[in-house]
C-alpha cells in the first residue's frame, strides 16, 4: 500500500492528524512536545484510495539522546514514504526550525504537501503568506482536532499516490496479539527489535523511553503475530507526570486487547513487589501469560539460582505459566518463547466438550469429595464450558454457594492438569439448581387440619 508519512517539528499536531486520518485513538496525544518517539502505523480511512499513515516523532534538531533516536525513526519512515505531509503550526507562524526541516524534506525527492495545522479561525491569505518562503508549494490549511480541510487535503494527496489494493487484514482473525509488559527498562523494546531483526522501536537505557503502545505485525513460521510494545509500569506512588499516567492507561488497554501477555522481568533486579502486583493484574484480567527473565547472560550461577527461587516463592499464583530465561540484547533463548506463546493461546481458546468436563468432574469428586455443610454433602452433578480466554468451566450442583476456596483451587488444578491447559488462567463458576418448592406453603388435608386443631386444644388444656 502507498505510505503517507507525517513529519514536522514537535507539538505541531502530527499525532492528532494521524488519529483523524485513521479514525482511531492509537496515537497518544497531549499538549506536550516530544511525546511521540516511535513510528506508529495505521490504515488511512479518509481519502479516495487506501494508504498507510505513519506518525513520527517531532524533529527537534538534537543530535544526542532520545531526540536523536526519535529522529532516526522519522528518517526511516521518510525512506518508506510515497508522499510526505509536512506539518507546521499556523498559530506559531514560520520558525527557523521549520526552514531547516523543509530543506531536509526537499532533499528526499518525494511529493511533499505543506500542511498548516491549527488554522481554524485564521484567514487563508495570512497563512499562505507566512509559509510561502518554504518553497513547498501551496499551503493546505487544516484543523486536525476539528477535521476541517482534512478530506480535501487527502483528495489532493491521492493524486500522487501509486495505485494499490488494500490487503486482507488477517490480524483480527488469525494473528496472535502479544502484549510485551513489564516494569520500565526491562528490555521490552530491545526484545521486539531483536525478534524483528531491525531497530523498529526506540530502545534506550533511560527508563520510560516508550510512552505509547506500538503494534508491530510480523510472521514467524507461518504464524501471524502482532507484537505490542508497551510503556513500563511503575508503582503508583512514583507516577507523578500526567504523561506517564496516560502511558499506563495505554498499557492496560493493550493488556485487555491481547491474546497473550509476554511478561518480562529484569534478571539483575530479581522479582520485585511491583512485578508481582502487575502480573497479578494481568492474570486477573484473564490473559494467557508467558514469563521471560531478561538479561540472563550476565548473571552468576548464584544469582540465577536466586531468581529461580524468587519465581517459585513470590509467584505461586502464576505456576501455570511457562518461564524462559533470555537475553534480548544477544538473542539467546528467544526462539522458545513463541512455542510457549502458541501453546498459551491454544489453551486459552480451547473448545471443551460437556461430556469430557462432566467425566473429569466425576473423577475429581472421586479423588477428593466436596466437604460437608451442616451435615449434608455438597453434590456436583455436571460441568460445561462457559467462556474462552480465559477458559471458564461452569459446574452445576446443590449448595455450591458454600464451596470453600480451597476446593475451588483443587478443581482448577485438576481440570488444568487433566486438560493440559498450560499458560492460561482458568476460572470455575458454580451454579445451584433451584428448589421448586422453595417459598411454597404446604397445603394440609382435612384430616391434618383436624389433627392440628386437636393438638392445639390439648396443649391449651395442659397450659
């Protein structure tokens, strides 16, 4: 598909225009310069022809630090572009930084469209006069926030795009969506770059480099995947910037939308309280999980043994998940992760038959009978599947509201082991049959009524 790249200095509205073109909220938007750092791709939905829209980080001109890495991402997008939307701020007017960037854009030799954003309420004549000196042709005055002039702009852009047919979008049907989650600076972006074999994402030793949730589709061994890089989640007490709060919200949304969560630990820091809390949240959301301990190559044998003990001691609630010890920087141990991801996805989506579940329920009650409640044994009659991702098993019986948590955990472990469902949490719901005579008053016969009267009369005499 033709590629339309959005370029410009920081805080001119590139992410806002990207969301407008794709009719989504994929790009994080805030009145904060330098918010976007990675390339964000999306299907363009405004215009007469199909295309891919690419959001890029603002080009600030810095040659060091994260701004330089973000600029490298923008230049890689520039090489892919079939058309360039060069955004300027109509309210700020022409700046020296716009002139420097315009020279770089002209040297690319691609069709360029000068887009003056935030132009609502301004006269077109004044806007044209401000930016005519850039030498990029006529100015297209738009308002990305309100949608003014965007449709007209894309009709003009479509005249220079090569013809293409939109490909079949397999991601919603066959691709496994994998969210890479963990604390800041555990190596999530580095791992995705290693899997893809290119510097697709900005990776740095500075914590908090990733701010948005970036989805990257790829294929491995004839299986389609969508890897989602997420922002690191710190403890709530340490989150003080509004931008970080927005990033955490995007991370939680990525977890909810994922088929499998690849949870990364930092092998040098071990399993922290924040790791356990965040992993508990992932399991509570019902996501299938694969665990990976990163930076394994630089650990001593004693440190490795300590990590293994911490995994068993601090994460007993995630004993169903497969664990891998990897080095994202060097690529060791990564291959086996995708075998576990496929197995976890298959387990979470498994189709379980009612006869099979009922037979296993009978075997479980034979091995360990339900407890007594007020002298009566709880009876569990049959089971059926109530949902997928995670698998839900509905068990019918009587007095099920009195089943203790310990017996519930026994059933979960019994079903998981019998069905070989590794990598996914499992939930069991109990339902009791309704008593048809509950609340119905017993109707006495004539003989019973007469007997009752005699008994009442007799006790009155005794009293």
